[in-house]
């Protein structure tokens, strides 16, 4: 009994199945009362479910890349860095301009910018000033050298975007990371702390793109670097899933533990799903380990009204 409300597992499951209003509030109060042991057990189950689901996507990228780990990493990296609105376009770019070409041209930043921005088709949206002409000339050379087929700019969503998530800026930032920080699967697997992830994505975009990627850019505060918020997103959705999948693939329990520890070191996400769970009285569970678990609970159980299969209700049944 908490707050005058009896938390009966069967009642909660039935309310969830019906989609009753207030079920989230009742369940969030239950989470706030869980012992540390039960909270950790719940989160471990949900995290493993979530990472297993993400592993299926990574396995697809790995197989499509003919078992090339670097290409699988690169596909996932572009998918996440360009955001949900441009996920499909970013993955298409990763296929048309594969990682092995990036690696061959990695000695010069302008070559990687030409490959990513030229291959995306976005380069043709910009005025033909000196720098853009250089990129276009370089890209024309690389097209013939590697038989690249460029995308059309219309494949990207540009309108209504938060300005720091504009795909041209994100691609310019990741071009700099690929050039300066040697983004490889091996480097990624060495990340143990949040600061390691931030360092991995710390290179800054060239000044040209920060000032010219959007006509309205001069009216906003634009970051040269991938910021801490985006780095955390990359840690949660690129570094941890790859580490988890590679750990399972190589049967390395150390990497599995490292992936979970990294989630513990990254702060909780802040979105509409997570805000529903964090009651004012509940100060626990403020890491990405807990927020990812609650996100899994929200999207895979609550949103589908799968109360009878809910792991939270299962814990309640054992507690009371």
C-alpha cells in the first residue's frame, strides 16, 4: 500500500491491457517503491531485451556488409548522428559511400567532406563559392575513382529541423571525427566512461560549414562540435549496442559488463516517456541504464497494453 493505493499486480495488468488513464502514474509509484534489488532486476531484464532488439539491427548491418565490423559501425553511426528524421537517408549514404572509401581518403578532411556531402547530394544546394567549388571538384574526382552514385538532396528532410541537427552540419561534424579521431570499431570498444565517448566524438566541424550550412545559421548559436547531449545519444545508441553485440559475438563477458557500466555512467535521457516515470519522490534511477530500461517498458509493454506480460507486474506478483 503506497499513497493509499493498493498495488495489485493483476489489477495493474488489467488496467494496462484496457489502456486505462492513470496507469502510468500508478506504475511509476510502484517503481518508486521498489527495493534496490528489485529495481536492478527489473532494469537488467529490460536492458537485455532492448539491447537484444538493437543487436538484430546490427546483425543485419554486419551481414549486409559481408561481415565487415567497420562498415556495420559506420552505418549505425550515420543513422544515429543524423537523427530519426534522416535515418533512412543516412543509411543509404553509408552504403553509397562505404567506410572502406572513407578510410582510403582519411588523410585529408576535405576529401571526407567531399565524399559525405557530395555523396549525400546536399552539396548541390549551396552557392558555388571557392570552398564549395573545391569540394565539388574533389567529389567529381572521387566519383570516377570509386564509381560512387550520389544521392538526391530531396531524400533528406531539411525543413522543420532543429538547426543543430541539420544533416549538413552533422555530416561535417562526423567528417571531422572520422578524419581526426580515427573512428574505428577498435577505438569504440575501448570506451569505458562517458568522458571516453565524448572524447571519441570531440573533433569540431570546419568553420566554413558552421557559418554556411544554413542561411539562418548566423542568427543562432551553432556548435562546432558534437555536444555532450548528442555524444550521450551516440554512447547510448551506437557505442553500447555495438559493444554488447560484439561481446556476445565473441563471447566476451567483459565487454557485456563494460556496456552496462557505460550506460550507468551516462545521465538519464529526458523525454516524454521518461518524465512519466520519474515521480518527484523518486530520486533513484537517473542514469541511462535506468532510462533505457523504462523506455523499453514504455514502448514494448505499456504502449501496446501488454500488461499480462509486463515484467513490473511479474515482480509485483513475487513481492505481494
